[in-house]
C-alpha cells in the first residue's frame, strides 16, 4: 500500500503537467471537413501542424489575390515548417492558382460562418495545438501570418515559463 502511495505521489506532478497541456487550447478552432481527401479527414487530422485557413468568396477576389501574392513570397518558410494551407472558396472554382498547395475546405459557406467571416475575405491561423491563434477579415502581411505560426499560444506559454538566463 505504501509503495502505491509513493507511486501516486511521484506521478502527481506528471499528471498535473498533462492536465495543463490539455488546458492550453484557450480558443479552439472550429472543425471542418476537407474535399478531395478521405471522407473522415478534417481540420483535427492536422493536429501537430499549423494550418493557415483562407476564406474567400472567389479566387478572383481582390483581397484574396493580394494576400496570396504576399504568402507566395514567404512560402518556402512555411513549407519548411510543414504548414498546411486550406482554402474555403464559396463561389466559383475552388482550385487556387498558386505555387502554394492548398487543400479545399468542404462546405466553405459554413466554414466562413463558423469563423465569423461575414464579408468577402478572411484569414485564420490554427496552431499545432488546435488553438485559433489569429483570425482577421483584413489583408495582412505574410510576416504577420508567419509570426502567428511560429509564435502560437503554446510556444508563447513555453517561453513565459523559461527561466531568465
């Protein structure tokens, strides 16, 4: 009985760390399905990888094209980090004319509604932990998207816990 108590006491700090790791997701990203892949594949399938979600009415939309041009310039940095790009295109062909490989979201109108994008354009960054790290309906610099990918909530929390050197 004493050995069991000792084991539980030793395990308590580890269990509390596990519970804290589960509590990191402060703003879970709404889940959605993907087109052209296995039927059960969804955003949750990409846990452990950052996801950039671009929501647009059309691939010909001015804001979408402007954002895409900026993202193209930084794509090698995103590719090195294995960032997944997803497009939710409501009207017209869903294929994105780009060197960035995009996966298409199923039911793009529902994705837009779930992410609160009521206008023509929106962009979101979902962290490796499933946290919605960035959401905006404005065109933003690709460097800001990169910062959201590399400085997600999980990494910010870890940095805060680092002892001062």
